[in-house]
């Protein structure tokens, strides 16, 4: 007897970024920006726009074929729907938030907008996962949190200090992780541990230098956990099985950065 088999449909591919580190780089600066200022519709709408742009990243990669040919063929229609919905939310909430924002916040939005365009260029050229690309993404997300803070009425100096703390802290952590990845991928032929540890330490020193130059002292202290983490990760004898734990440790370190910023800048 002939039998018919029901074809197995491919499992729906997640249409949101799967890297928990990336979510931490998005969420913590935005939470910081929202809490540094007063509750306002403008700040909330701008934060929603940033989240929507972030969500658009994964379907865009699928449609560009950067997740492979098969996901684009099997999930392309879903990716288009997700991309259209997230872009629609980003444009609608962003326009409304911009209309309600005070003039300083509108000026501050120029920074994440310019960085976002630069990130889009890197995505198109498949350079997003380079060291410079990862730091540029972190800077774009951090500066978006600063703009949200200004939209909520936070003083410009505080918003700038928070933005720089996030940028420098993420940069130091990235240096540590890149040293580990270079050693693992080259099977020990590329050893950037000492160099990247020294650069991470310099990042921490730069943050204290900026505080000494007139920015709030919280900038230096909030960057310190990330700088220490970057040095430690770079120098530690870590293997591939430790990478997930490293990612979560960076999230924990970033949570301490959030606490220091809020304690030092909200008073």
C-alpha cells in the first residue's frame, strides 16, 4: 500500500538577536537613560524606537543572506514581516518621541543616528563582527541611552558621563574577549593577551582622566568594573567552554556599572 508522508516544515527561526551580551548592551544603557531623567513620554518613545531598530537587525541579516542561504529561503517571508513591523514601530515611535523631545535631546539624537548609519554600513560589508565593528555597535547603543536620558531632563553632563562610561566599559570588555577569541581561533598562534590587557587598563585610566578633567566622578568609577573585567578576561587561560560564562560575567559587570552610575549621577 502506498503511504503519504506529511512534509516536515522547518522550525521557525528566532527573529530576535540571540546573543545575551548584545541584549545587555541594549538594555542596560537604556534603563540607565530612563532612570537618570524624569519619566516622560518622549524618553519612553525614543527607547521603544531604539529597541525596534535593534530587533530589526536579525531579520535584516537573514534577508541579506548573512545567516546562510537556507534561512533566507525558508524564513524570508517571515523576515520581511518582522523587518517591516520593527521598522514601522521604530519610525512611528521615533518620530513621536522626537516631536515631544526638548531641543537638547534632539541634538543628542544626532550621535546615535550617525553611529547607527555607520553600523548599517558595516553590516552591509560584513564587518560587524570585527573588533572595530563590535565597539561601534556598543557606542551606538550607549549613545542612544544618553539621548534618552536628555529627553527625560537629565543634565547634559550626566548624560555624557553615562554614555562615555558605557562606551569605555564595553570597549574594555570587548578587548578582553577579542584576546580570548584570537587565541582560540589561531590555536595559540595569535596571542594578544598582554596587548589587549594593557589597552583595557588604559581605557579605565582614560575614564578617570575624563573625570579629573571636569566630568562627574561617577564616570571613572563606573568604568572601573569593565576595565578590570577586560584585563582579567584577556589574561585568564580561558577555553571555548568558558565563553558563555564570560558573556554572563560581562552582563553582571555591566549591572554594577549601572548601579554606580545611578548612585553617582542621580543625587
